[in-house]
């Protein structure tokens, strides 16, 4: 519990510092990406959880397989455009579905088809492989952030509510990244892209079935507006 804004700011600075040390040699200082430490990281918001893959609308812009998202990146971005990739996804949900854990799911996520279970298992396996092996034969390292960072800090409040804390961590990482890749079907990706646009960072992409498309080209005067063919 904090008594003042100054104390809260001091805690957040300490939190950030500890996370930078935790990532250490694997990632470097995320706050100084692209500086003298040589780290240029990208963020991928991969919405391949069952609540997205099972949703019936906007299928013309939806990519449900993680491997196909990666294929689009390889086709449109050449290494070494960045040294590290930070991956945003809901591991807990994917593991619950892939393991058949219906009791761990609520709401729309609990109504998963048999195909949905197979897709979840496939995506989880491919994500695990990429995290372990990296991209471009290991030239680009792949990391998970968010909730895992929050849990590792072992704070009595912030680690306990690691899902919420993780979302805050991820937002800051996304806004400061060299490259952001997301999906226009996600309001989260939309907020990140719009904020980066007004910060004059135009290296933003949406993944679609045909590959990556520029979300904020240089000639754009406003950030993209979501449109969907139902």
C-alpha cells in the first residue's frame, strides 16, 4: 500500500529495474532498446486463444494458426530487423484447452469445439518450439513477458494479481518496441497501434491470412479504423 504518488513511482522504477536485471543477458535493457546495448526488440500480440479462433466473425482477416502468423513475419520482415521478439498470448488459457481442462474455463471460452481443442494444442506446441528455438535459426531470441514477469517479482500485491499487472507490463513493452505486430481484430492491438502512431512510431503491422500489412504507413494521417466483412 502506498501513501503517495512519489512512493508509487519509486516502486514502479524499482520494479522496472528488477525486470531488466531478470531479463539480463537474454534481453538487455528493454527501456533502452535500439541504443548502445544493441537490443532492438519487436512485440507480437498473437491472438490465437480459443475465444478468438472459435469466434465466427471477421474470418477474412483472421489467422488461427500461430505457425501461419510466423510464416507471414518471415515473408515480410527480414532478419536482423530486430534482435529479440517478445510474445504476448494467454498461455494459461491455451494450456487449459490443450489439456482438455474444461473446468478451468468460463464464459465463451468454455464452449470449445473438438476442432478448437486441436487448434489450441497445435498452437501451444508451435509457440513452445519458437520460444525454445528462436527465429531465423536462433538469430532472434523469443521471450514471454507479462504475467510471468509479474510473478517473478514476488510482490505481495502485484504478483498476486499477475494477470492485470502483466497487461500493464506488456502495454509498456509494446509502446516502446522497435516493431509491433498485432491483429486488427483485437481492441488491445488497436490501442497500441493508435498510441504508437501519435508517438510517431510507424513500424506497426497487422497479420492477416496473406501476410503482414502495414498498419500505419508513412502517408497515413490518422491511425487505422477497424473494418470487418461479416
